[in-house]
C-alpha cells in the first residue's frame, strides 16, 4: 500500500463506487474536524462493475466534476480499493522483530501469506502489539493487493490534479467512520457483546457488514440496490413535469408507494439478509446479531427502516455518517444533507488526515 506519511490539516476522502464517485474533505484545526467540501457525481452504467473500474475515462470525468462541485481547499487525497481485491491477515511473529525485520520476513515468506507473485503485490503492515496469550510474540496486521489495482486508483487521483497520500481498504474506512464522530449509535455494554449488522443500501447493490466491538468480522455483497425506490421517491407518478425532481410530499407517497415499490423491495432485501446471516451462523461465526443500522443512498427513504425491522425481527436504525461534524460556511448544507447517507466510506478515508 502507499504509506501515509506526514499528517496535514486536511484530506479528501474519495470513494469510487459502482454507481457514483463521492468525495469529502475534512480539515482539522485544533484536532476538531470540519467539512470544507464535498461532491457526488453519478457514473454511467458499466464504468465500475462490482467495485472494479472498467472505464477509467468515465471515472476520471466524474471525479473531475465532483471536485469542481466540492471546491476543496487542499489537494491531498486518500482512496480505497475494494475488500474483495485485498488480502487481510493477522500474523503472529516474534516480538523481537522491528519494522525493518518484519518487512524482510514478510518478503521472504510471501508465498505463505499471499496467493500471487510477490513482484505483483503492493503491501503494508502494522504491529498490533504483543500477544497476551503467547509470550515473546506480537500480532501483525498484513494487507496486500495486486499492484495494478492500487496504481489504477492512485493514477485516477493524479489525473484530476489530486495528490495521492494513501490507498486504503474500504472495510477499514467503514470501521473508522463507524467509530468516529458518533457515527455508530450508542450501545449498552450488553449490546456491545453482541454483533451489529450494518446494511449499506446502495443504488445498484448493497453490502451487509457484521461488526463486533468496532471491527468488521463478516461481509456479504448483495446484488440488490434501491435505484427504483430512489427514482420513484424523487419523481412520483402523477406529478406534473414542472414538479418532477422536487422533494415529494411524503403523504402522497404513502399507500401507493408502499404497495408497488417499497414493500416488494423490502421483502427481497429481507430474504437476502436472511441468507447472508444464515451463512454467517453456518460458518460457526459469533457473536449473535441483534440489531441493524442502515446507511447508503436508499437508507433514508420513507418507511424503509420500520418495514425492514418487522421483516428481519430486530431493531433497525438509520445512521448519519456525518453526524456531529461541523461544516465550513462555504459548504452547501442542503446538498450535504442529501449526500450524507452515502458518505460512509469517503468520510472514513478523510478521517486519516487527523493522524
């Protein structure tokens, strides 16, 4: 991975998703974060498929337009590679090894840990400290990805005039955002012992994460997104053309919207969540999942959380990844509120500027 060197007063988190490019700039003054710019631009179909970039021209164009909208104060940026393109392992190594020794050891033993030629690999590692249960051993987190995947993401930033400062893994960004700034709802000590499901409902696809004590222990991608719900909520049938695109009257959406669009989507989503949880438990994973939080572009649609709670039989809440963050007066507050549900990964990347 690209090493993150000196900290700066600000960093732009860039999330290249399957449906859109999203970015947010956080500036840190006195340790307190402040949103100084943000942008989100849709991608054409096929530009990014299952989080893999297939059309660099289209992605670069969308990123350029998102930057123009955001008007960030800085140019330093962090981007993520998808978890499925990465290898993340925790290794037990002698505690006597320093950073240089660990790097040499990983290079020599790369064939034990990485299933492709070492020359094609970008990797990084971090010592997590000594193991309490094994004297003389330390825990080391290893992250590896094919070099061309890392280079492609970094080059996209450079093409639009950004300075790549780090390439992260999207699941690490999710963990960071959930832990920071009150993004994760408060939970009692008993609930912390349980697992929490985080359902990221995107436009074209969704992802279920299971978190335990702030760490993602399980991830399952679902080929079901909320595009139809978003389009219908934006432009309900029967609206005059002059009214299309404006915020709909939620009371007008109620019965017809629920019956035709919302309920069928929730039923399909609940089935997919049930299957993912069954795989989770069948693999012998613990702890038990008792609550769910929703993020993503479709998460805030009217009635979704309440109806989904009934189907999955657990408490379901909607979280705001930007909760508690102040914004600069130059930031368009209304646009920020509209984009906030889909800014989880981008926010988690931008938080790296704090360290």
